[in-house]
C-alpha cells in the first residue's frame, strides 16, 4: 500500500524535475517572502496619497513605536510556530510581567532596571513551564498554553487585587525614552529582531526548530535533542513576552493586570501574515515584522482616514484570513508536486 | 444484504488488461484477473508485485491507465470508493478505517444511520439492523462497545460486518491475518467460508502460503506487475506457488562487490523489545552487509528502532566494538556511530520543508557548529560535495527536499548518514518506492560503504535485493530470527519458506535456526 502511495507522490516530483523550470520555483519562493511586503508598500503608498499626515516623521515614528510590542512578541511567536507549536499565553504574561516589575519597584523599592529584569525573567519562567508541559507532560501546545494563559492571568489579578499599580514617572524610559532621535521601543524591537533572525538563520537551535516543525520524527531520529530545543523556544517566547510587558508598563507608567488583552492573537496574526505556517517548518523573523507592520498600518491608516475601529477590526480579520488562505493554497500546491 | 446473481462458474469480477504506470515503475503491465462468485480467490505476490495497486483500482482508490473492469459481464466505471461500494465491492484494509470513538453499531451504519425524524437517530432500529448483520456473520460483537475497546480481531470483524451491511458481492481482504492469533484466524476462516457459501466473491491478499492452501479455492500470482500464473489450489503445491512468486533469476541488478571483513563492530545479545515476547541476538562486522529478510510485520523495524534507542528495550545488551553500551535515544546511537535510515522516508527520513543542504547536515549539527553557531561555509561545502558524490539531482542545494523525486530524496537521507560518518548504518527498506536507476545507485553506495570498512545492516522485504546485496542473511518471523544463510547458500525459495514458516522440505531449514 505504502509503495503505491510513494510511487504516486513520486509521480508529481518527477514531473517537477522534468517539467517545472527552476526559475518558477525560485519566483514562487520570492513571492512568498515578498507578497506581504509588497502589500505593505502598496498600502503605504495609498495612505500617502489619501492622507497628508501619513508620511510625516512623527507619524512614521508613532507607527513603529505602536507596533514594537507586537513585533517583539511576534518574533518569539514565529519561533514557536516554526516548531509546529503555538503560544497562547503571551497576553497574560504581558500583564503579569508589567504588574510584577512595577510592584517590586513600588512596594519593595527595587531599582527600576532590576524591576524590569524581574518582569522579563518572570515571562521566561512561564515560557519554561510551557516548554516543560509540551515536552515532558506531552500536552498539545494549544492546551498547555491555554492553561497557562488563564493561570497567569489569574495570578496577575490576584497579586494586585485587580487594581493597576502606578509606577514612579522615571519608570518610563523603556517605553518613552529616546536613543538619540530614535524612541527606545524601536531600538529594542530592532535588537530583538536582529537576535531572532540570527538564532533562526545561524544557530543549531534555529535549524533544529525548523527541522522539528517540518518533521518531528526525522529530527528525533537524526539525533536532535527535540525536548531541549522546544523548551528553549518556549523560554525565548516567554522572555520576549515578559519584555513586551515591561515596555507596555513603562509606556503607561502603570502595571495593569488587565493589560495585553489583544497581544495574543495579534502576535500570532503577525507571524502568520508574514508567512509562518501553523503546520510548522516555515516562518521568518522578517515576515513577522512585516506582518506586525501591516497590522499597524491598517490601524494607523484607519485612524488617519477616520475609519471606525469596528471597520478596522473587520479589515484586519479579512487580511488575516486572506494571508492564511494564501498560505494554504501555496502549501497544497507544494504538496501536490 | 448481498445476493449473488451470477452462476458459480461465471466470473463475478473480471479485470482485463489493467495497466498502471508510475514514473520509473510500470506497476501493472496489462493484468487479467478473474474471480467467480462463491469462491475464495487468493492474490499472491511479493511486496511490490502489484497486488495492492490492482485491488486499489478495483476499490476505486487508485485509477487505472488502461483496461476494463466487468461485473457479472457488464463493464462498469469505478471512479472512486463510493462507486465501488455502490457496485457491491468492499475492501477490508490492513489498517481499519473505523471511527474508534463510536460504537460498533454506529460504525456499521456510519453515514446512513436510521432516523426517526431528520437528524434524529433511531437507536433501537440501528441496533436491530446491526444485530441482523452480525447474525449473518455468526459473530458475537458487543454492539454498544466503542471500537477502541475491541481487540484487533474484533475490529477486523467489525470491518467485515460493515462491508456486509452494504450489498456486497465482492469482498477484498488485504492481509487480514497479520495481526491475529491462531484461534482468531480460525474464526475468520469460518466466517469467510460461510460468506463463500452465500455466494460472495472473496479476494484474499496474502503471502502466507499455508493459509492460501487451507482456505482458498483458486490463486492468482503476480510478479513485477504481471500475471505469472493462475492455479486451482487443489492441484498446486506450496513449492510451485513460491517458485511462481519469486521466480526470476537474480538479475544483474545487484552489483555486489564483497569487501574485506574486519572486526566485529556491533553485537546484540538477547535483546527484547518492550511489548514483545522474543529475544534476538546477532552481530555484524566491519565491511559486512548483513541482510534482514522477513515479511512486513516480522519485527525487523521494531528491533532496529530499539537498537538505536528510538523505542524502549525491555532487556538484553548491545556491544559496540566488544564493549557493552547503553543507548537511550537516537543521539546516543549517533554518539556510538550508529545511524538508522527509516523505512518511512516521508514521515521520518527527511524534513521536506528544509533544503537539501540542511537535510544533509541534520544528523551532524555538532560537527558543523561551534558553541551552537552554524559554520555555514563548511556545511554548504560538505553538502555540495555530497550532492556531487551521490549524484543527487537537484537544481541547487537550497532546493526543498519535498520537491525532489523519491530516489533523490532517499539519496539525500542516505547522504545525511554518510555526512554523519557513522560506522554502522542500518538501512530499513532503502529502495522502497524508488525507480530502478536510483536503486542501483543505492546498491553501489552500499558496496562503497562496506569497502570503507563500515557495517551495513540491510532490511528489505524484496528478496532479490537482500539475497543480491548481503554477505549474510538473517530471516525474521514473528519477532524472532528463524534462519541464517551465508551469501550464495540460500535461494529465494529457502528464504521465503523460512519467512512464511512454510517448510515443505528439509533443505529449506539448511540455515542455523535460533
């Protein structure tokens, strides 16, 4: 039975070898990377024409600051999705991280950098728990992180009694400060993206993540330490969600236990719009950034053009569906070959 | 329920001039196959002989390139599985297609449950109808039990009952006994004989010759996609059937070049795989190609996966270069220089979304990195060299492996283990589903590896391959090694007799039994 199936599959592959010119394969791959990017450029051009306020330094800077937290989390989400996993817990990690980092500063008089470090590390802790649940307890990532999503959200509300914690004004450097002319969140985003790209493209960890997502059994039989890799990936996602939480708290100078509500799906959407496949094995940091930028442009452009938030949500939904549908069609075409 | 309309001598099913072509393989070369109503007709042949393809065409699961299918003398078009069922052709595959969480009764009538009102299931009627079907089979199956709670034999009976609940005229069974105990087999045979008496045409795919002799009326033998014989079971012998099945002389396809033998590299003593009752011992030396023959499910793959630590071992010892070692996982096996090329290339051989280069280095990442940073220059140079040496046909080393042909995919997987530089390479069905040209290239590679002083363990269900390429052949049956032959000592018949447990003459036991 299997031999005929394989023979069947071989049929298409042989056709490729003989028929399909390499140029078209190459073009298809470039299109996959460039599709969303071209869409961003087109949207940017349209907004430049439609609104005189769009292409101004202040507005562009605002767009990048606005997208930074989602982009940072999306970098981690891309890594998780590449392993054919998902992390649904990031939104409450953002809340817990913000709450804890402000809390230790306000209540325990820890220094602000130390408080922020606490926030990031707590995120890492939750990520490590996610990783252990997925690898050692063999929970599906969706369930494991759905559980921690709720549990972590509960902790954030419990330790604050549901009340926001006002931080000292000097807490605002990470969110509102500048490095030269450039806002700090943009700098952080750039550094995270660079490190994320490096991990995925240049380290054994990144390579292993792609291999696991493409074929878990192949990776395992090839001697890749699959558990370690998965734990590391969830840990990184946790750290980045923690970092995102600290930035959010810093921007509003408040530790809000109900912050971060939308970051979950936004980060996943950014990753997916950027070409990460929920089936694993595919995705790039640059794609995640483009996805986050596209989402921010829709929201920014909507505001500039006085399109209601309701419509913005609707448009965003259509874009997500279109992006995933595109991914599906492309995949099916690939599998047919 | 089924009523056979044809007279007992006229063919109920005629498949005429059936051809099916896959790239590099002519799977069926104009096969004529006729089955009468009220007979049990065996379809016999080695793996890859075309049995499954032929039956899939009948079941509508595979299309034919040429040929006609006649039911009771009338030509029919079978465009898909639904067409086949409507014509009364039902197939029971090796893996059951039941819904494990539903009850037996629900499974029997899934998709056409009796209702009281639209969308409301009439449970009483369902159980009545289900009981009626089982009545016909004379099998007491628990109607309310979930399928997942049944034994394999009961699941298979449920499959057969499900087939009968359609108006079945032709029942195809694909290796139905492979997972059954002796008593369960006897029960299955009783049911099949009853159905035969009711006029159903039964096609029985098997390569266990004793079963065919016991159960069937006629037998059709396929080899390499061709019909090589049709016999009345009453007038044939096991000897004749085996000869028909393996028939062909060892062709020049196997360019075996014996290599000088060295030290013993691996020895396995009394290894018992978890969940199995049998212990296995064997050893392999440098420069040796050790063949493992046996039918599908004989336990070869499980044994090898246990050796590399991919599945748990119950007891026993593995010696590497004479020293006992414990291998807990595949990276442990690689640390002891043992590589395993999986029999399921798609699922566990290559990572299809990764490039050729990335796949080639997958088992050697420590070698191509320093403190976790990839040395991509080295990696790519090594990949370029490997693509040239193995003549992997790919537009570039950046091509995704999923887009290569089967043969080039397999060469990439083999290249992965050669890159890793393992001393002991276990090849599990390395040429399955690839074209002839690529097969020969893989045989040449096996020669080259042996000459380099590596030990190659070759698992294959394709007898000419094991016989043609190995220095020594072990035959496994039901989890145990049942025979050992030196190169040139055994014929395909000998090995097939050992693998099927069929010993018509003393010669076949010429090897040392364990």
